[in-house]
C-alpha cells in the first residue's frame, strides 16, 4: 500500500537546498523527468551546482516563513533538503534555527499551499546504532538513544524529524528519506564524507579508527528521493543506501582506482577522541574557529555506521550501483575541479579496469545483499 503520486512532465516541483550536494542531484533527476524545478537557494550561497540548468531560482532563507510561502506557491510537490550540516558552529543554536525552525516553515508553507506531497530529507544519524558494533546493520525501526546523538547537527535533525512525523500524524502528506553516506560529483563544500576521499587524495590521512559506513552514490540517492515521492507512504521513513564497507575497504578501493598508496594506519579510539577533545577546546572554544578534529567526528569515527535499506528496496524498488562507482566518481570530480594538489594529481594512475580495486578486497563466499551484510562491511578489519 502506498500514498504515492505520479510525477508528470511539466509538474512544478520545489527543492530547498537545490544547490547543495544532494539537492542538486535531485534537481537534475527531476529535470530528467521533465519537471519544472523551483530551485530554492540560500541567499548569498554558492549556486555553482545549478550552472547551466533550466530552473527557476529563488533565494530563500528557510528561517523566513513569508519567503518560504512565496517560494512554494504553485508547486505541486516539494523536496526539503536544505539543512545546516557540519560538525561544528560558533553558535550551535543555528543548527536548530535552520534544521528545526526551517523545516517547520517548509511544512507549514507547503501544506498551506496545497502541495500534494512533501519529501523531507532526514539522515541515518537519527537511527539507533546500538547493535552495529556486533555487525548488525541498523534499520528504520531502531530507535536512537539520545546520549548517542553526538553534536548539534544530529540532535537538531532528530528534533526536526519529530516535527515532520507530528505533521504527518496531523494529516500532512509527507514522507521521509534517510540517505546514508553520499559520494559522487559536485560535492563542492565538501561534505564530511567527501572530505574523507579528498584527504586521501591529498595524502592527509595518516590514520583511521576502526569504523564502517554505508556508501552510496549521490545520484542513486536522488533517484531514491523520487521513489519516495511517487511510491512512499505518508509518515513513513526510508533509508536510502548503498553498501556497508569498513574504512579499511574504502581506503583500499581508493588506492585501487587511483593507484595512490594507502599508508594510513589504524589508530586507537581513545587517541582520536582525545585529539577531538583537545581540538574542540583549543580551536573551537578559545580561538572560535572550526576545530581541525571536531569532537563529534571523532566520536562517530569509532561507531559502525552500517545500515539495512531493504525497506526502500522492497517497497519502493530502490536500487544502487556498486560503491566503487561512488568512490571513483567522487575522486575523479575532486581531481578534475582543482581540489587536489598538483603533486598528488601527477601521482594518480587511474586503473582502466575498476575490478583491479575490488581485487584488493576479500570476497565472502556468499555476497550479502546491497545495504546489508556485516560480513562484507567488517570482513577485513585490521586485527
């Protein structure tokens, strides 16, 4: 059973955060379907991801109710992807102003305007991961323990998700998309996930903590958002992911596709958390600048962020490409757009056959389904 709709050519669709990493991928997916996109962008923000796209741009601060109402007027559907995403801010309350207050404004405006469907982009950071350390992927039914919601980003998104679910309970036509860890082109900021790839490319990753994550291509996540729009159920959450990989595997794939040596060493969790605490105190609190090692990131680095996205695959027909495509596309985009030093760029030797990278990884006797399979995610953790 679904509460879905049919996206038709000519439909007017609003996208908040349309110039962002996931937002711009959704915008492209909508244009490919013939939709007319109202691209809502942050005033003064970087709009390069929308370059050359036939969209109607509207500068909107989601904290401004009147501005949001004017922007969504006439839209049949709305995708709300705009959020303040990061591990640190000089004023942590801004996370709540944007992520919670902004979400309430978009929900109210879209409902008042008679939009037939709203898709809210949440995060897997709101899902409980209590069993993942034992190799059990988390899904939409796993509740988070509040003390494990590290940092104002996760906490604000958790509160925002509550507001979305409350609106759904009161009749708002909204469904939730929970993307895992996106990689791919146009990660201009870059996001914390993309920074992992970029640090490897620039030789700035001397070590890593034993962890795992679910890697997905940003274009697959965009396609998944459209599936949530058309086939999802009101008030229901859908994890959109790819494949669970250990950090060691991710680095091995990066080394395989680029030909760059992987010299990162595994470091103890206590060292990473200690560095995060020191960086947060000295750089964050005393110098009032973004810490080099955010404490939230250090705490997350020792959590196995592995997920089961079978609900989206079974109910929506969601699919994803192999993670090597996401990792390779991300690396190529950073290299092609000047994010990598000249010295390191000259060292890259792209492998003609991507299977070379996969050969660096152990292959289980029975490969798990995409989005699940702790044996694939954790098979080659360093001893």
